């Protein structure tokens, strides 16, 4: 996003100053971080994350504009905005609506590794998008003749319990889905899948760079470029209530061929040809 802002004429230290705050996957830090942003009296809050941090920020301030990206939940159903066309409050931005992609990810995993039948599905049940993704994946699994084993990750520390369950159940594939608690464990999940020789699908591209097999979802680089235009318009006087929430329009399939070789999987040529990026 910084490069996109630079192209719009914003130079760090001259006409714009940015502060970066990180929760490191710890929900207990959200309230404190939101309060810190309000204390700093920032002009715009940009949030890259799921539903919960956006809700926390919205509860912390009704006046500071909040620009969201990376939210997989429906912003209307969850009450973040009144409508996509007219948000009506202080929240606007990009919605990925990741749950619409949940079934497609399972289809791609099955198409890439046809022998897979039993798949462990990791998700956060405390996140609406996580629960919806679980239901969507189960429905698609029935059509594909697959079995889904849902495993809950509510906190960063839960993966130790989940990894024990995975070692015991020995699924044929792994799918890491919705929730910050899941994505914050992305590297650990990818490492486990790699060591266990499990073909794996993620909704977090960082996990694929860490050794996971596949990612399918919004092109985040494109989303961040579009987010910069929201920041620009708000700094020039536009109100978030009047800036329509946009949906992601550009998606990408990323395949880690290095991982495929390590776990003994050959990606079919027809799937490989559709990949937007290949990690070798």
C-alpha cells in the first residue's frame, strides 16, 4: 500500500506519517491497540485482518474513518456497514467475502490431488466466516465424495492440540480456513503439513510461502493498491459513509511446486496451467 500511496503523491515524513501496530494474532491485544490509535488521533485507520479487529476498532471510535481489507465476512450481515453502496458510518473499504471461495478451494485441492478423500478442515468457530466456510466445505465435500474433519482453532496456542489430533487421525489432506487464530498459526500449520507430507490448501498466502502447497483467494496486492485510493479520497475530504464498499475482483491461484516435490505430489498440467504464480 505504501507504494500505491507514493504514486498518489504521499511521501513518508513529508506529507504523510504512518504508524504500524500489530496484534500478532492475540485477540486480547485488540482493545488496547484500538485505544492507542484513538489516542494518537490518526486521520485514517487501515485494517488488514478479519471481522473481529474491525468490530473492535469500530467500537473504539465513531468518528475516525476506518478502511478495511481482508475481511472475509459479509460487512452488511455483520453490521459493519448499512449497505455496500452506502456504508453509512465510519467504515468502508474492500471486502473479500472469502466464504464464497471456500468450496472452490476444496475443489482445487481435489483436482490437484485426485486420490484425496479425507481432509482435515482447520477453522475458527468464533468467527462467522469460519462457521459459514465449514458449512460450505461440507456441502461441496458431499458432492465430491469426500469426508471433512473439522478442527477448531480459537487461539494461537490451540495448534498443539490440533496437531496431536491430526497425527492421530492421519487425514489425506489439510485445509486451513477462516480466522485470525488460524492464519496466525499459518507457518506452523504449513510446517506440519510439509513434515507429514500432506497436500494443503490455505486462504492465507503467507502459509504457502512458508511451505504450504496451495493458495486460492483475493489478490492481496491488488486489494492494497485499491485501499490506497480510499485513504487518498478520505484525506482529501471524502466521508467513508459515502464511499461504497468494493468487493475483490481479482483472484489468484498460487502453487508451491517445491513443496509438491517434497511431499511427492504431481500437480496435473491442467491445474498448473491455471496458476497465476508458481513457487519453484
